[in-house]
């Protein structure tokens, strides 16, 4: 039997808020069923308060579920053996700031059981990987936000984990830093590391993940291979005409943008023929016709629209 890197079964987390006017329940995660196969990269998308970090904290046993189960390589996250396989980059890393970057990564490596020459070699490798080898002797409190983020990633990588859990890994990074993180994740993927990647940067998820899960208001509203979400099913096309009055096409009800003398028309592929004929009869000229590829952003925006753009969780 193949063991999944991550699996959850009806995983639910309800926080209790003690307010001045009594208690409220916050349904942060509502019956999540999710599987990440070994060696797969799963991107998790969701608006603020969707339950992404809650899911991660449950997987790491930092909080306990209200109901349901989580498994890491088949083991309960409360089992230290299960967590030994995991490298974790938290959403807002706060490493011990009076340590130098090197000391901190070394400390993380020693906690995961590395010792002696092996520890020294791994620390050097990961510091080079995140391009922080020039700043190893500098205390973390003197680092910029992006440098702290890089050191936090180095600490997640130092134990050569089988599963990387990355909560907003490119937050605070410049363009080169973002590219670097993407390259590191791709290299890990090549090595067969499983990755759970939470990010608001949809192009990063599109470039790195083969599977994606969309969480909204604590509920999984859509999941599956990225390729399926990008599929051309029900595809649309963009037609560019010259010499056509938009009014002549209006009976066909397309989406129209007037761009100087040109008319850009977006429509379902099935209607393109009727539009071209209508434009032809109006003595207009077709300049170009190209398919509109659905992006992951389109899929995410559609899921958000279907959920009434819900931000945060249900508070009862
Ligand atoms: N300790 C807590 N006590 C009460 N409510 C909490 C607690 N932690 C999180 N929540 C609530 O749980 C919900 C989910 O929060 P979570 O941090 O998982 O969201 P997220 O998807 O990671 O959002 P973001 O994109 O902003 O990081 C939110 O409504 C949040 O207010
Ligand atoms: Mg979060």
C-alpha cells in the first residue's frame, strides 16, 4: 500500500472565543478531507481566514482537532516520529534573534538529530541554498525581513525532510528571492520531497504545484490537479476586428472592448463563427483569433464568487 505524505479525514477545528458578551465559536476548519501523495506538491489557496494556517498547525500538532483525523505518512501528528519527517516554515517566522543565522540553523539541525560533521555539512549546504552564507555570523535581529525569511527556510530544509510544509514562503521576498524559493521548491520536488505550499501568489502555485486545494471559510470548495483547473473545457476565444461597429455585434451579446479602431471581442468558442459572419456582413475585417486560456487565478476567482467572496470563518 502506498502511504500518503499527508491525509486528513473530516478534520475540523472550532476555536472558542471568550468575549465580554459571552462565548463564540469560530469554525476555522470544517470537515477537511485532503490527501497529498508522496512526492507531490500540493498548493493550498484561500482568502484571509480560510483555515490554511489552521490546517498546517493541526498537521504539526501545534493545535489539536475538535474532531476528525490527520495523518503524516500514516502516523498521527502527535507522534514525534511523524513530525521528524517534516520541515516547517511558519507564516511569520520569529527565530531567536540573538543567535546568528548559522547558530539558529545549527540549533534546528541538532533538534532534528543531526550531529558532528554531518550537521556542519548540512548547515553549510542549506545556507548556501538560500544564499545566506555571507551573513552567517550576523545576529538575526540585524537581518531584513527577507533575510529572516531565508534563514527560516534554511531551518526547514536542514533535516532533509520528506515533507516540507511552507506557509507563505515568498512573503517579504524581493523578485530574486521569490525566484530562488521557487527554484528550491522545484529542486526538492525533483528529489521526491512532498510539499504542502500555502500561498496567496497564484502564479507561484501554478508554477510549482501539480495539485491544488481551494479553501474558503474553512471548507474545501475545490481540489484536483492544476492541469484540470486550467483545462480548456467550455473554452473562450478572443477575436480582434477592424472596421466593425460594436452595435452590429450586440445581438450576439459578446463581451466587447473598443481599442481605438479595433474591437476586441471575447466570447464562447461556439459563438465565434456567428460573430465572424456578423462582422463580415458589416464589412469588418477579422485581424486575429486566439483561445483564452483559463488561469488558476480564474478558477480561484470563480470559486470565490461562488462562495460570495467569503473572508474569515463562520462565527456562531
Ligand atoms: N487562536 C485562535 N483563536 C480564535 N480564532 C482563531 C485562532 N486562530 C485562527 N482563528 C480564526 O480561524 C480562522 C482561520 O484562520 P487561519 O489563520 O487558519 O486562516 P488563513 O487561511 O491562514 O488566513 P491568512 O491567509 O490570513 O493567513 C480565522 O477566522 C481566524 O480568525
Ligand atoms: Mg495563514
